[in-house]
């Protein structure tokens, strides 16, 4: 999916205007074509907040429950809170996903979206001091949002600029967290204890992604090329057989006339 955005900041230099030109297209590997999506939601205009989707790879989108999800960042000057915007890959339509009833609504907080064990989750970050992690147990059902745990008060982390759960431990008592693009932690949410996962020779900053094995090749361009090439080869072989049959028929007729 490609999005092209040119935003008018409304004259305040802060990206607060709605004068935004944009379009969304979806590429089909099967048809090898781009499809333009119509009926785009007004909130999509706010998805282009400068630098927001570059930091911590927020612009990549999170896949869960047959849809991709992004956070449309809040615009305090417009009185707009964070929203979870989804794109259903079955019918190519955008929708707004209902969020949980957050606690401490009087405090300023920022929302991020992720996925853990196949379930959509949101991370409610209260001024980089405390992060609540909510998981949607049944996709699309607002009442299924469940607050799984909170992270705060880790001495050797001065601020939670970004936190994302990756996977649960085998016993289910811990969760692997990526923190600030700098640390991986095993966090025991019952005992409120954290342990750093050290990667020898690793860089000082990084990004983490979950990898799932698949028999489907990533480079589908090669697959499409070889499929077309195979079709051409089959057509050529069919033509060759047809020409040989015609030649055999001609020789057979000539042989009979000679006799």
C-alpha cells in the first residue's frame, strides 16, 4: 500500500492544517496491478504528522485480525486524541477500531499499537513514566480489551520513549519487551522484575521484528516471471508439436501419392 501526502500546516508550522492531498493504492501480486482506494476517511489526513511514523517504525503498520493498523497521532491544538486506524485487506476499506477505556484519563498519554501472540495490543504511555499494555482478546470486540500489565519504575531506564511487547515466555509469566530501540527485556509482570537480554556484538540501537517461517518466497516478482516464462515455453512446445504433426501428415500423403 502506498500513500502520497503533501500537507499544508495551516500556517502554524506544526502540521495542524487539514489542507492535505493524498491517495492510497494497493498493489496486487496476483494481478500485477495497482488499485486506487476510494472513500478515504478524513482522519487519514492526520496520519502524516512529521517524523511521528519514522520514529520506532510506526509507519509500517501492524497486522492482526485480517487488517493492518496504524496510530493516527493526536493533535492537541485541534482537540483530537490518538486513534487506531485499520485497513481491512479483505474489502480494501479503512475503519476506526474502538479502543479500551483507558485509566487515568486526566493525564496526558500517547498510544502505540502492536501485536503479541497474534493479538492486537495497544501501549498507553503516560508521559514516558508508565506504560499500560492492553490486549484485544477477541478481535473487533471492544469489551474484550484486557489490561495485561503495567511497566514503570525500572531504575536503569530513565524514560519510556517507546515500549513494545514482542512475545510471551513459554510459561506465560514473562514478556519480552523492546524498550526505546536500545534494550530487550524479559519482564516478569507479577513480580515487577526486569532482566536485560544481552546480544553480543549487537549495535547500540536496533529494531525488533517477529519472524515466522513460510514456504512462500518473498520475491514474488521472480515467481511471476517464471510463470510467464513457463507459459511461453508451453506455447512454444505446443506449436512445435503442431508443426511436427502437420509435417508427418504431409509426408504421409506424399508417400501414398507416390505409391
